[in-house]
C-alpha cells in the first residue's frame, strides 16, 4: 500500500474549523494511501519532512513558512516524494503561484483528483533550501500585515494605505547584488529574490516567474516619494512593477546578496536573522503535485 505523510501546522494563520484531519484521511484513503499525520509548530517541520522522506506522498497543511521548512527537509534528504499543498496560511503565496484554490474544502477534495507532477525549482541560500522567497526591507513587512478582512473589503486601497503608512518609519539600506552578469550597489527600501509570480499576496508581482522556469527573479526598489510609492503599488497589482523607473528587475541563476545594516530578512514569509547570502537556483529538484484540472 502507498504511504502518505500529512504535516499539519496547528498554528497556521487560517483557522481550520472543523478540524481537517478526518477529511484529509478520507480523501487520501480513497486514493489507496495509508496515512500518517504529523503535527508541527513550524519550527520542526524540516525535521519531520526528513524523517518521512521515504513515503510516496507528502502533504503540507500550513502557510508558506511551513511549506519552506518542509521543502528544506525534502531536498536535503533527497526525497523523491511529490508534495501536495493544503493552503492553511494567511498569505499562501506558493498556492497562489501554482494557480490553486485557496479554499480548504476544495483543496482537500482535489487530493482525490488525478495529479500532474511539476519539477519545481528551489532556491538555495547559503546552506538553506528556500521554497520561493527572500525579501529585505520594511516595505515588504508592511504588506504582510494587511489582514484578509481589509484585503477583501478595500482591495488595492488597503495596500496603498499600508505602503504610505510604512513611509513614516521606513529606513533605507544599502544593498549589494552581484549576479553572473550584473553588479548593483544601491540604496533600497525593498529587495526581493523569488521564483514565483505571487509575492506578499500580490499575485502578479512577478508575472513571468514560475516555480519551474529555471530562473531567479530579482526586484530592487530605490527610496521613493509618496507619489512614486502609489505608482509602484498600482503597478504591482497590474503586473507591471518591473517597468517603473524606481524598480530594477533582473533574472539570474546565481547571485550574492548583502546589505549594510539590516538585522532581519523575510524567508518564505517568516522573519529570520539577516546574513549575507550566496544564492543559487536548484533546477527541477522538487516534485510538486497539481490537480490536472488546474495544470497549465
């Protein structure tokens, strides 16, 4: 019998009421899987993923940070199991980038469906495997604080308010970016290295990026006045941010990233202590399941 491991973060942002365990068990049992359920607070998700690396399927039920920890464990252990995603986080960028529904009931029902397996790229920063995102600067953090109620009610205006409010406390930093073909040293308010189209719930922030396009996508935004901030946020919604004069966009396979003063950075949606990073793309090293109905 096939074996599946389900890793559930009980602390993830999206409330799971009623509990999802029985519905997940039923869906996977119907596909011939013997299922083991593992619980994490996020901190030990990597270790759990490494411990279950010999199963036939791994299911993540958590946010982007949990997905990142699980992917770190899967790649480090050399797991060949495909990964299925249940979106239990607040932002769920990885789910959005795959074009999958954010509704939990629909996601669970999709476990019963025929799957297409994508050979996904993974970012490696120093010794850590990263699912989709490295971000620097206070600007990004201001967007992650926009709650789902505000997003649904006010749409772009919620982000405009958050971005303009962040200007009051936002501090620029000096960033150094060296790719295989370009070198940038610039004052900045936001630096992003990603391999997905959705970042910070801006679903089209990097419209040409995908988890299997074999490139890192890099955005750097220089310090900007309020009018320019409004233009940049609107462009982020439209998928044209790379065209703004205060935004430098690059594609690469490797880069070195460093700054002069930052103490924290965002990795897969969670804060981490900043360190200078040698970054490269591990091409096609992770198998990700997407229901055939949602596959391009």
